């Protein structure tokens, strides 16, 4: 998204008699609205949009259009490099210390930060085993399993409904996050809350990996008031399909889903919810690029980071 906005800024031409920092912000609004209309944006995307508009409003009025646009482009590159790319690597450097020889680490789905952590632990010569828990319809864990297998990490693949069976042999759990809220709750892929609740039941630490650009000052108490609803037909695909196939195979799978949908009772509606919310009491630790914090310290980190970032309350 940020790379797309960078191209928009580069292509923007200042009309005569207009102020760049005001007109450029106005020019971005249709693009932002288009993204929102296509798909609900994530917390991280909303944070990036607010940051970008803050950078635009903070431009020097005396600067020329070319200089101002170049400054915005450089700021976007720096944000991507520092807050996203470098942050994930720094987070993995911190999280790898939580993995020890002989550990059995359970992960759910596929998180980039968790994947980097596991690969880094393997590169350091640590001897551990990974249980990759997955669920339909996306089956993201298969891609993580493939990466771990190529790296030589001993791994086991299982579905979400088998988690309680293997939980007694797990030493720690690493989970990714789509967003970290100010009340210590975590928004992540649907099924994460189940894993975290089982971890508490078996007294196993549930460690969440979340970069600070995903932190939000919002508060949410459930998964119903805000969520993203996926394509219901994904739930009706054959068990061996993860929706990534293309060409003739993908067409056949789509046809099978349509046939299955037609066979459903007319009053039965399929609901494909993308995310769930894990309450703070099920979060043992949050690992960020700036270190490890308890979930109760999220508001403190938000307050400190707001001193460095331009945080304006825009409506879009």
C-alpha cells in the first residue's frame, strides 16, 4: 500500500494557485476511500495512512513541489525500511532468545515474524521441534511448513481441532498478530484465541510477536463489532484445496464450491470471519522490535511512540 502511495505522490502535479500540503492530502482521499471500499483495511494500514497524512501536513510551506514530493517519497522509504522490514528482523533477534534446546514450539498459521524467529533459531544451531497448527479455509500453515522443512527444522503438521491432544507436550507457543490494542487484547487470524485459551488451560506461555506499527490506541472487546468477512465459498472448497491453485484446477474447485453452495439448505448462511480477538488475560508476553513487554504495558509504548510520530486524528 505504501509503495502504491509513493507512486501516487510521484505522479501528482500541483495545480496553479494551490498549496501542496493541502491539495496533495485532498488528492489522496479518493485513493484511500477506494481501498476501504475494496476491502476493510487493517489496523497497520490505518496507522500508515494516518502517518502519511501527518507527514504531508507537516511539509514546509516554503518548499517547492519537487522538493516536497521527494521528501514524502524518502519518508515512505524510511518507514518501510525501519518500521516494517528492520522491525521484523529486530523482533526476531529478541524472540529467538525465548527458544532453547529441546523446546517443542507450537505455532498457528503463518506469521512472518514467527517464521523469521524460527529460522534464526535454526541458524544459531538450536535443537528444537515445531508443531505447525493450521485451519481452513486459507491453510497458511502449509507455506510455513514448507519453509521450515527446507531449512531442516523438525516439524509436525496438524489441524486446529487436534491442538488439545498435543498441548501437553508443548513447552511454549509463538503466535503472530494483526494488531495489538491498547487494552492488551490481540487481533489475529481466526483460531488464535482458541490456541491462546488452551495454552492458559495447560499453563503454557502464549507469546505474541507484534511490530509496533501494528499497535493501536483503539479498544475492542469482541470479534463481532469489527471484523473482515471473507468469501463464504472458501468454506465449501474440498479439504485438499487451499485456494491458491490456478488455471483449470482453480476453476474446477470454484465449480465444486458452487455446486456445494447450491446443495445447502436455503436458510443456511455461510460466515467466513477472518480474525478473532484474544483477551489480555490469555496473552503471556508481547515481543516487539523494542523488546519484550507485558500486555499491560501496551498503552505506555503507544504513548512513547506518539512522541516521535505525527499522530493526527484524520477522518477517512
